[in-house]
C-alpha cells in the first residue's frame, strides 16, 4: 500500500494575496523542485511571474496529491503520497506569508486512523477541513477525517465499514450542512456508493449503491451539484464501453441515478476529475485519455439535453492526460 502512487495532475487553488493586492494562482506539482519530490508554486492571475515557492522533501512530505485548500487562517492544506514517517504520506500545511511548511500528521505510522489520502480536502462552513482516506481506520475500510486549522489537529471522525468501503475523491458540502462523497466499494466489493455525513450529528447515510461500475477502483470521484438541483459526477471506468461515464443523481430520491453519457474513446476516455458549471449552464470537464490523439479531451455537456461536445483534443504539445 505504501508504495502505490496514482498519477495526479497539477491542481490549483485561487486566493487573494492581501500583501500583493492582486489575485494569485497557487498550486502543486507532483515532481520537480530541488529534490524532485514535488513543489508548491505560484503565479499572477494572468499566468505571469510563475515561480517555485517551496520544494518538498522526504523528511516532511513528498509527492503532493490532489490540490491545496485555503483555510480561514490564511494557510494552505494538502496531502502527499510520500514523505514523513517511514517516507509514506502526510497531511501538511503551508503558510504563503512566511513560507513555512509543516508536517501535521503522518498516515502510515498511524494507519488505525486512516491511510491513503489521494485527493484534496474540503473547507466546511464551520471552518474545519474534511477529507477521505481510502484505507486504514478501525475497520481498515477507510476513514473520513477532520483537520482543525485553529489547532492543526487531525481527527478520525468516521470509520467506514464493508457496507460502504474505500472512500475516494473529494467531499462537497451543501446548504443542509451535510458532506457528500463516494466510496469505491460496498458489500459485494464491486459497487461504489454515494453517501452523506452530517458533522453536527456524526450521522452517516448510504444514499445510493451504484449498480454498474465494472472496475471498483475509482480514485478521483467528486460530486457536483448543478443549478437543476441534481448531483453530477464522472467515474473512471464503467458504462457501456467501460471507458467511464457521466452520471446524474437526484438527492431527493434514492432511486434516481442516471447514466447520462458513456465515453467511447473517440469522445474521451477515463475521466479522473470532477465537473464544473459555467454561467451558460453547461457543465465542463476533461478526460485523461481518448480523443483524436488519445491524450485526453476537454468537453462540455448540456444537462437539458444530455448532449456532449468535444471542445478540444489534446495533442501532447498543448497538453496531455488532463486529470483535474
């Protein structure tokens, strides 16, 4: 488990830097830097003045996974695949003002409270950060964890069971205060689930068991609530061609899960990331493979007609294998 490192694309966080009085882009790269263990970088909002602000190392955290999240204390928080105790994986914080990087929690040497956090955390309305570990925990089926930025403390707040196991991806929080996410497996070890967790009551609910995932290992699933009130997401495998699919789930009912679109290679293959909605009402996303050159595509989908349009096929010169 310790040596497994899924491929992660660069993810960016957007913040307002008060000192510089301009919008900046901040992000992580999985490799590179002085030690080739990954970097934190920044650039102006227009992409200029790109520079590395921190080079990671094996002692405190290396090979960053997912994206960074900006907490209310002005610090970034994220996870790494390596580094820290026994060179495994850590939760870290980074202060962009002082440049101080801190290893807050070592997963591998405390696996009873979670192991294998592959995606970014979510900043909730209560100011705390929430994330998922695919493995570890009391039952060894993964955990939902919390980081309190005011104290930088890590807490395992829910241990998954075989009813809904191996959570992956990122969480979202809706106006009801609940966190929503997905697992990659369930009782029969072949179906993922959609779940909710209420931090105020510590109540966990399986909302839906997804019936047609042919490969249970979906590393980056993320739900998105569109303006029609439905959840949308993508899964790396499954669907008619086992090339991945886009789904819709109506949270008001546990029986309305719809396969909206099946990828077929030509129009994309193996989506790793989530979806976003633009002001025109269309959803936008990427696939890691497929398209004209098999380097992935950028696409839009009209949720009123479920019609997908490939906007760009990457060609390796202008980019390849988008994963976020």
